[in-house]
């Protein structure tokens, strides 16, 4: 924290903080209902819609600041305010369904998925099955708490059915949501489907209405997470229960990596270190 306004009382210059990605007014109905993370019109993401996302300094709201241990290094937790809180939000909503004896499938063990796996391992007693097309990502998933891994080579739905005794998973967390994964998720479930998307996508979910009715599936959308969920995630991170796996990337104002330049080459999340 470099500088604070005269009315700010919850943080001070020199504090180590992480920022909730959607600082908002705190006065509207959505904010008062604690749904400020889902705002469309008033939310301003520092990374995309306001000045400072890749600048030396970033202007934010005092309400967005979560204080951290002074020893915390920003590069070790930076993506937890985006990918991390999104994955945690999905897991948090699924917890009531993930009692001992249940199975949860995680589709995608990349930037969001590798955090979701750790959150599941830390907060539930469910059996975790991870599906990914990259063998290296699956190796990381095993290290992070996955009980079983499945290569997405075209036979992933049948493999999940075999691992669940033909009954399917109780919950599927989809951190890919494109290229067929969104439909695989439905096929892998027994009665319930919790679903999250890692990015905006043009993929379309196809599922017959009768299948929803006869199995009582629930399809749940997911976007970012609340301020309190970010604070909870940071407790897990500072306790060593959730670790952000990163691929640090050096950049200069003239040469910044594009989203496609690191695709498939980084396990976890790429971090820009100025």
C-alpha cells in the first residue's frame, strides 16, 4: 500500500494487501445483499476496465482491500484474487453436496482447476477425480490432492463412469466450459451438476429438458466470488493449504505476453513481474 485517502481507516501505508477484483459502491441493493461480485454495470475490474491493471500503481477502493501477513509476496498470491476466488466460489457453493462418500469431478487442472482441487481437498471429504488432456497437468493434480486422474482423450466420460461404479459424479466443476467439456460435464453426473466457467466462451450447453427433470440435475453458473470468500481463501493460502502454482513471466512496456503466447505452456497461472 503506497498511499491512502484521508477517510481510509482499515488499511495504512505500508500494509500488504490483496484486492477484490470488483470494487463497487457499497450502497446499492446488490452490494447490500452481498452480491457485489456479480454486478455488471457498476463493477470495474482493475485488470480490464479501469486504469492500473498493468501499471506501477493501481487506484482502488478501501472496501476492496484484504490485509495480509507482511511477509506475503505479491507474486505468490496475485492470481488468487481472480482465478483463485473464482475457483473457491464454485467449491464453496458445492460444499453442501460434497459430504463423505460423494465424488466430485474437476474438468481442467489449469489456472482455475489447480486451485479448485486444493480447495476441495482442504474443505471437503469428497473423492476428487480430475480430467484434463495434458498429462503434466494431471501429474500436478495428483500432487495437489486428486484421488484419480483421467486423460481427456475421448474416453473421459466412460472413464468417470467406471470410477464411480456406473453411477456418475455427484458434482462436476467445469473449469474449461468449451470444446465439448460443457457437455461432458452433464454426461458425467448422477443427479447434480455444479458448473463454473474459466472464461467468457461461446460454447453452448446441450441437454434435453427431460434429462434435467428426470434426474433433478442443477446447473449452476459461477462468476468471481465475494469479498469474504477472498478473505477465506487467503486464510487457506497463508496456512499453506492452497498454493498458487505460477510461471513467472518477465515483461517490459514494449513486450507484454499475449494470452495466447503462454497457452498450454504454463502449469497453473502465469504472473507478470515488472
